[in-house]
C-alpha cells in the first residue's frame, strides 16, 4: 500500500515538473517556424549570407545576436510572401555585397570571378609552350646519359 | 636567365598582392549607405520615451549618429572622446541606444557624461538593421538633405575625429 502511494506521489511530482518545465522549452523553440518548409527556406537562404559579426560564419551557423535577428527578419519576410531575391536585396541594401557568399558579377568583382580561370589559362598555355619547345628541341639540347645515371649497370 | 626570371616575376606579383591584402582591414565593410538617403525611423527618446524623433524632423541640418549601448565595452573606450568633442561640435550628436535596457543606458550616461543632443532608443535593433549596424559602436555623419556622408565602424579615435569627422562637419555646415 505504501509502495503504491509512493508511486502515485512520484507520478504527481513528475506531472508537476513537466508542466513547470514546458513553458521554458516552448519559449526556446519559438524562433523556429512552425512550418518546416518555410524553415527549410529560411535556413537555405541564411546559409548563403555572411554574418558580419563573425565573418567566416554564415547567418545560419552563427549564434551572434545580429545573426539571430537577421534570421528572424528573413523568416518574417518569407512568411509575408516575399521572394528570396527580395530578401537578398534587402540584405545587400543594408550590408553591401559583402554579405553574399556568392557575390554578383560586377566591375568591382570581375577580378574575383575571372582571376582564377585566367590564372589557370596562363598556366596551361605556359605548360603547352614548354612541352612543345621540349618536343621540338634537338637531342643535343639535352644532357647525354652518362653511365652513372643508370644504377642497374 | 629566362628560366629564373619568370618564377621571380610571379613571386613578386604574389608578394604585392599579399602585401596589399595585409594592409586591408576585413572588419571594415564599405557601407552601401554612403551617398544614399539615411533610412527612415521613428524612435522614442531615451530621456522621454513618450516623445519620438523621426529622420524627417532632423532634416535641414547636418548631424552625427553614434550607435552605442551600455553593454558594449568599446563604446566605453570611445565615449570620453565624444564627451570632449560635444561642446565644440558644430552639429548636434544624436545617440542611437542599440538593444539596451533604458535604465542601464541612463545610468551609463549619468556616470560617463552625456555628449548627445538626444539618445534615440532602438530596443529591438530594427533601426540598427536598417542602418547596416553590425559592430557597435558605429558612427554616421548625415548631411542637411538626410544623405549619409560618412560611416565609421568601431570605436572612434581622436585621429578619426580630427582628420575625418571634424573637417567633414565643417564642410557640411559651411
């Protein structure tokens, strides 16, 4: 009988605890939109925006206050039916192209976009010219083999 | 000769690029707001929360907007410079109290001095987002037409005040 009473007490206590703890947990969970599809769009978009407080993180990754605010802003704008481009424009109007991890192609970003392919092209041309020059070189241009070069002998 | 010259040229180009890169400050993000109208706002005053100030009500005279908060340590560093500058400033300095508790903010001003004509409250940081604020303190200079002319991120130094802000204010006022 006493054992039974104890079990009842324990049950009641856990019920009270559950009720007491629920509001705290619910408060934590508020920023996540109830709509998973919307939340996926929010996270996808914030993953391509730079957090300006900790610059090597995206807004999606960062726990900085500003990143949380901006995620909320993105969520609000998307839930109002605004497009991702409108959100991107909103961010660049305030923070500049720097917030975009994928900057637009402009005069100021031309070197950024064209630079690497250009370097690659230069390297390939250099490689081609060198190889062709070697191919056309007469055998005398190379050092003749000496017996010392061949360890097998 | 040629064989050694080209790698050397490549190396020198790399050195120049890296040297320039070292001099750049990645924390200084050029504001897209420079030369554009300052974003509109309607903010309650820290001193009198019942009253509000709008961007429109400040048109006609250049002014300085200094974003600060009592929780912000670098704000404490730059604050004495503002307190010293305020009496001789040719234009009013407005504070934007960013994501702060009004009581803490008022206590801060009482302890450290109040250089601001008024401090506007931005409790939820919305005005901050509109102004592209990402690192408090930040300072803006806005001209009589309401156009942003200058922005400084981080604590100001006497040099920035003397060499950049003061000449600009004199030019705008004159």
